[in-house]
C-alpha cells in the first residue's frame, strides 16, 4: 500500500488516530491504552499485515515520553510509524512481545534506559545495566557527576 | 556484575516460564563473560538437562558505553566516529549509515565518485568481516587451520584500508557529504591484486571446510529457525536469509549505486546452521564480483559535496537503514533543529539476532550452541552499544 492509501485506510481501523506531518513514512499517534488491540489488528488485518517490527524506542520530551514503533510488512513492503504518548511520572504501556517477539528485548531495553513499564511483559528486568543501577540514563534529567562527561 | 545467587535465581525464574524445568538433574551453567566461543564479553546462563539445552538466557551490558547518550552531546560530524566502535568489523558500513541519515536531513546529494568509493569500501568491509567470521566459525567447531587462512586474506584488505583511510579497524572514512579523502593512488592496483588472489582462495575455502563431512555433520540439522520466527524475532542479514526471508536492504531499498551493479540476493531456505553458512559463503562471491565491476569504473570528480562547517539538521525525524555484514543497521535521529541530535537510536542487527538465540538453541546439545552462536555472527559491542 502506498502512503496515501495507508492514510485513508488507517482511520477505518483506528478511529482516534492523529497523523503527524513530515517524515518519510506515515506517522500515527495512538492512545497508549488502546495500543495492544491496535497492534493485534495491524499484525493480523489482511490489508496491513505488519509482521516485522524493526525498531522500538522511546524519546524523552521533558514533559512526557513518547514510545516509537517502526513497522514494516514483509508481504506488502509498506511501513508505518506508531507513536504513543506516555505520562513521564508513571509511564505504562501494554507489551507487544507476544505479537512481535523481537519486542521482548527492545522493551527490556526501553525499560532499562527510560523506565517505561510494559504491562504483562514476560520478563521485565534491566537488560544492559546492572540490577542495582539507580535511575534511567537516557532521560534528559539524568545526572551522573562521576561518569558523565559533558562536552 | 551479577552475584552467583542472583544468576541461579534468574535462571530458575526464566526456566520456570518454559515449562516443567524444576525436575532433578537440571544444571545451570554460565558461559562467559570471558569465553572463546562468545567472541567478546557475552554472558549466557544455560539451563541443561544432561547435555540438552532447556533454556539460554543472555546477560548483556558488559561493554555497554551508552553510545546513544554520548551522541546527544556530539555534533553531527562528531557522532559518526563513535559508531565505528559499535560493530568494529564493519565500521565503514556503520559510518556510512549514519552519514546517509545526516545527508537525508540536510538533503545533500553526494557526488558520483563518492558513491562508488562508498560502495567499494562497504563491499571490501563485508568481505573482511565474512572472512573473519568464516575463520572463527571453523575454529569454533574445532578446525584451527581455516582461521589462519582467513586472516591471511583479511590482512590484504586491512592493508588496502590502511593505505586509503589511515586505519585498519575504525576507519572513520565516511563523512556527511561523501568521503573524507580521495582514494590512495595505489588503491585500484592493490584491490585488483586482491581480487585475483582471493578468487583462487575462496575456492580453497570451500574445499577446506564446506565439503568437509565432519563440519557438515556439526552444521546440518542444527539450530533451525523458521521463516515466520525469523521475521517475528526481527532477524536480518544472513541469519534471516538462511531461513528464506528476503531482507537485503541493498536490493529492497537500494542506496548509492547498488541499483546499477549486478548482484544476487542470496537466499537459502533450509533455516539451519549450514544454510546460514552457505549464505555467507556465497555473499563473499557476490561482494567480490561487485568490487570487480566497480573498481575500473570510479567516475572522476569530487569526492565530497560542499557542506557547511557546522551542520544543522532541520526539526524532524530521520531514519536510514543500511545492510551491514550482520544485517539491517538503522539510524533514527530526532532533531530539534540544533547542532546536536536530540535523540539518536541505533537499531543494531546483532541485538535482534541474539534475541532469537534461546528459541534456536532449545532442545539441541550444548556442543551445538557453539555452532549456532557462530552462525549468528555476533559482535558484542554492536549488541551492547
């Protein structure tokens, strides 16, 4: 499907979708609480079939966090970017690791570095940092006077 | 890093998810972080029943440097140099991916000469990386000689790189707008010498290892990964192509001059270790043919487009992907319009490939784990970042 066709088709699936302009691919903001059902539909719907989640990341906007999911269909070769706004003090979103299994590691990384809690994740522990590490280093307000060198 | 009690606790917790693993005779062992077959500081906690693997749990982060955070305080020219330290076996291609992402933001068209030089360097890097993998792979399963053969030819590429880029591993040759310097006057001559030499040697590689019955017994029917699982785990590169997934970025989303050179995307459908091995062996021949096609056709002209001294990306998001020796390497830059990236994310191929390891190794013998890890071609700094 082309980007234009995706833009027409998506609101049928997700009525509350808000598009963001610019960028190479269609970027859609979804409600964090509805993400799980949307993800299931995006994966299984005949017209979309987004079976390949190639990048999961989080961005700290100081007022809120944004989860960013990059999806591609290996059948139709169309791509989509899904974003979900999260509360910075209590970031919570449903896991999609049962839909795309690559998400298991990527979500653990986002939990490790941003503190996003993925509900119903099978094994939510720190991945890269030690278990007793304090704080979430990729947040903008993270301070470490010993190890961090500011340029 | 992890106290022993914690390791056992974690392993038990993880293994309890996979079914009834509490039965007598289960053994939890650690492979790594210092172990010859992990090729770096990777720590695996393995639950065994007899010799059969029940669960493999990777513990990462022994070489985590938080490169993503570091990049947030580096300018768009500087951050590319840090990426050489991620996948140190294909640092050219990492640099290339980052340079492409910055160029996408700046909307700079790079000169044709730079494009061809970039592709040549990428393919030479891929050859060097696959050569090292081949030697290490054979060494992992017990054959030491191939390692020396592979390093002998790899040395020729390293010498070529050293002459033009001034470095053997961390090249830092790609810059936004093109390449840093023009190629060395000897470059074409030496690459041609290498092509002649390696054409003979790659047949020798096949004679030495590929047809060896002991080697085939170790590789065939081990570490199966189906096509659906490969996609679901986000595997890319030769790992996924060995399972029949068409995922070569050079073919699907051609960049630079990949749409003008003749090459085949190598796909094997068996999905076992031997299929992944064959993909990489044939990819070496494809890379060699690409280098051969381009080496006499480097266009004259500038090697770098004119760019400002201080780069500023417009507000927005940029994503570029590139095929490294291990798979799809993605760079995601969020820009606020300043001279440094607001947020940068590197989607490294090894990270996703490693996540499939537990699925692939379950049910096989512990000796097979080494073969499975070998065909994943893991580079640990690329996974930990």
